[in-house]
C-alpha cells in the first residue's frame, strides 16, 4: 500500500459521568481541527468502545485498524480527525459520548459501538442526529432485527448466525452430545447463548447464568460437576471467562471450552493462563495472513500484529473515507452513501442490506484454538 503524505490526526478521550471528557493523547501535525462541513471537507469521525480495562484487547486492534486506514488515505482536499472515546464498553458511559458526538456537527460518523450493550444504548441518539454508525464488532441480533434505526450498519453478522456456528462446531467438530451452556446475563452473552441452546436442542444438558463482574463461580461449577458435560459453551467477555475457566479446571472438569467472539482478544491467553490451553474462541473474522501487506503495515505503525477486528476497523474507516472521496459533505450525504456502499474490503466484500447488516452470503466463522497463549485458526465453520 502507498502511504499518503496527507495530514492525519488522532485524538483520544476518556468518557466519564457527566460528560467530563479528559484528553489522554493527541497527535496533530498541523494544528488543524475538525469543523462543520458546508463546502469544506474538514470533519471528525468518532470511535467508541472499551479502550481500557479487561476487555480492551477485543477493541483496540480495530481502533488501530481505523487509524491505519486514515493514515493511508490519499485525499488532498479533506482533513479528517479520528477522535477516540473510551467507554469501557459500559452503556452508561457510552450515552454521554453519543450525546456529545451528536451535538457536534463536525462529526460526520462514528465507528462503533464496539460492544452490543453500548450500541443498543446509543443508536437512537445517533439516529435522531443523523450520525451514521458503522460497527466493527457489535453482534447482538436485536440491533438490526428487532429495533432498527436508519443510521446503524455493521461489518459483522448477528448472533443468530454465530450461535448456530458455535453449535455446529460443538456437534460436528467436538462431537459433543451433553453441552453445558453458560452466559453472563448481558446484552451480548445471553442472546448468543439462547441461540446456541436453540440450535443444540436435546444436546444441551443444562443452562446456567452468571453476572458481569462476578469472580466466584462455585454455584455454576457445582452444577457442572453434577451434569458431567462433554463440552462447555460460554457467552460473555474475557473479564469473567478467565476466572470461570480457571475454576472449571481447578474442579477437575476437563470438558472442551468454547466461547464466542467476546473472548477474541490478545489478552485471552494471558488472562486464562494454563487453564485456557486448548480453549476455542469462535469469531466472524477470517485470519489475517502474516505476510500480507496489511499485517506488515499494521506492525510497522503499531509494533504488533493485527488482532481482533483490526481488518473490520480498517474497513469501517475506509467506508467513511470513500464517502468523502465521493463528495459527501454532511451527515445526510454520508448516510446516503453508506446505505448504498459496496466494495472489496480487507475483511470481506462490504455491503449493507436494508437493516444495515452484511449480506448472508458473506457470513462465515472461524474457530481459533488457544495454543500456548495464542489464538490459532483451526477451522472455518459456516452457520
């Protein structure tokens, strides 16, 4: 890829209650800032998600991917600022961020939300203001299938597909007939586990629920010991999956452990330690070849290989930049362009249906196995 000499800016913010937003890092090569459009092309694009905390490794690579797309953009007419908001994935912290972005006309789009809960809490705010959303990783089914808003788009399939793919992996690849299903009672994990249960049918031996922030899983472990499953499925995020899996193994339960894409982060291996060896994480993200141009560019810029949803972050930013290349200069014209966008992305052929979803024929999942602390692609699974 040819690098552009175009000016780029990336500004990071931490979101806290009451809209008190504190800057935590700025790179600015010419001192310029985003301003409202008109005939000018001087804008901001926001990105919001868990930029810190136990689940940050699920989000940060996609933010860096978006940053890389902006750095490589070749457009001498426009100035675009990427503004990063750390919501920690918390809907309560995401809501004031959305209000701020919606009220600032220089923002012509937002990449995110990264998590389903924060997306559900903010999409009406963005919709009322006409701010186009392109999510790199929010997968909850209801975001597009039950409560549609015009501005929401995403580059990943929804959890009905993921749940079916996980169930297929459990039965076809693991050979499981007695699956114990656990979820974190949250906007992402619970519906995902529901779909797994529905697809497994009588091959699910028992279902249990945990809570976000929980660290002691003794009641769930006791139920597993009684059920004697031949596989365990968990719907949730790394923060709770790590202690849960450690306690499962400490109890002498050695059934294969399979989680959804909420566990697909570089921190997973470190978080679960030896207890996580052989654990499998499903993700609607194809492996990035180590020798690809994107991987080389990413590592040169950020000092590490591209991780979770890095390609989707790159694609999300690229869609917005294509809108500006096409002449969009306000929120309405950006929304119109994104609605009709088609193009070859890094992650897939990018297009959006009437609900903002990627077309069904572009959907596939990969099982990644934790080997020595690294998630290694094992097999592709079509839901």
